[in-house]
C-alpha cells in the first residue's frame, strides 16, 4: 500500500495491518503478525472486521488514527444467543492481540499460542490421548517438542492424538495441583518428564555406605537439594505429590464399581483407602 507521492507506508492488506505498519513500517516486527492473526480470529468469530473504513486509504485513520480507542470486543459483535456461550477467555486473547500499542500485545508467538491453547484446555476435550507434565524450566523445551511431534497426529489405527500440555505448570500463582489432576482425569496416557534434578534427591544414601557411594560419584546434595530420607523433617517434594495424586486418582477410577444398594438402585462406591487427607478434596 502507498500513500501520497509514492511514499511507501507499509506492505500488506490494509484491514489486517497493524497501527505501526501505518505509522512506522520500518520498525514492524513479529507483533505485527500477531495483530493480523487477531484480526483474522475476530473475523472468523464475528464475520466482520474489527475496524471499518470506506476505502483502503481510510483504514490508516480507522486503525492508527485514534490510538487510545481500543478495538471492539468480539463479544459486542455476537448475537445474544452466541455471546452467552462464547469463551470469554478467548475473547480476551483476541482483544490482547488487537492492542494498538505493541507493548500491550503478546510478547511472543509462544505466549499467544499458550493463551489460545489454555482456552482449549479450559473448555476441555472429552478425552485427551496424552498428558505431558513437567516440573522444571529445563524440561519445558522437551515438553514442547513432544507436544509438537504428537499433537494432531494419527495412529495406524486411525486415532487422532490430542495432547494436554501442562502449560501453566511454572506460572507463578497458578494452582498446579488442580491442572495436574484435570490432566490426569481427562487423558489416556501420562508422560511425566523427570530430570536428574527431580529424581536424584529421592534416592537416599545409606549411612553405613555413605563415604563409598559419594566417592563413587554420587552427590550428597544433588541439584542443590538435600536427599530425602523418608523422615518428617524432609522438605516437601512436588514429584512425590504428583505421583501421590496420580495414584489416588487411579485408585478412584479402579474402585468406582457399581453395587446394588438397599434401595435396589446401582450407585457408585468410592473407597478412599490410605489417602492423604490433603488430597481428599480432589476426589
């Protein structure tokens, strides 16, 4: 697109161009593509564009002319019967992609991908094929690699693989236990990624062989953490908590047998045997 005496303003289709493409096209970067994706999502949901103009030349005014005037929300463009059912979290994702100021948009493609994927998780598939969980930041690249390789593939038997990636595991303030339990309950397979730093503290060093074992190459404090000895003074370890939750939920599924009650109806009977009281709210 050009304006004036052949002065280039930006390349692209005007209704999908970001404000910076009209104002400073030489400084445009990935955030411009996220804006265009936001416009496309808005159009897919509502059947209309977020900004209207009578000509291509006037889109520069409609989009970049009033920087403090935000794009309309998709919720405002939907009829009442669709608005009540539409995912409000996805509406917020689209609105953030259409923030006129670059710094207020998503800071990376991965951030927007995770936000959209979180909407899919919140709405929930009936059953996920695989649940991928990880504990430390160094395992995140492998988790994403597995997700990219497995998600939406098709098995020889014709099963379409859907993957639940525990994307919010390391987000500060997130209730990871709830997400972890949800992933387990809605998946057929569980892939926990366990690094050396996660598992090494679980292997205790016997006191009578401590010197020999350390001399052989074992660390007394692997990954900077004291080894767990099964004592009350041990520091809490989320890996143990994860597997306790996993075993508890597995037990729940296995003992949910139907027996005939005295009223003659079939009712589910759940036995909470040997469960940590802290986990019972999950049941």
